[in-house]
């Protein structure tokens, strides 16, 4: 039972860390091309990925979309 509690705490800590890192990426104002942020956002489920891409697009309208937010020929935002 103690191992299960430790495993649960570790799982929650990892999920919180990954979630926070992803949120920092989509709400940043420096660059949409952070490698870790791109990897996290591209692996998020559909609605979460779309929300992140929309948030990035609003901040970096004139920039090329990062991987995971591309549509068409890779130069258009989804």
C-alpha cells in the first residue's frame, strides 16, 4: 500500500511538472520555437493542443507556426 501511495505522488508530481511546463510555453511572449514546448504541445490531446496553438497564434501572428500547429503547406496556422 505504501508503494502505491509513493507511485501516486510521483505520478501527480510528473503530471504537474509537465502541465506547468506546457502552460509556460503556450503563454510565453518570447518565441514559439522552444523545443521542449513544441514537443509537449504536439503530444497534447486535440482540444488542448488546439487551445495552445490558438494562444500561440494570438501572440505570434506573423511567425511561422511551430510543429503541431501547422496546417496545409506548413506555413499556415490551424
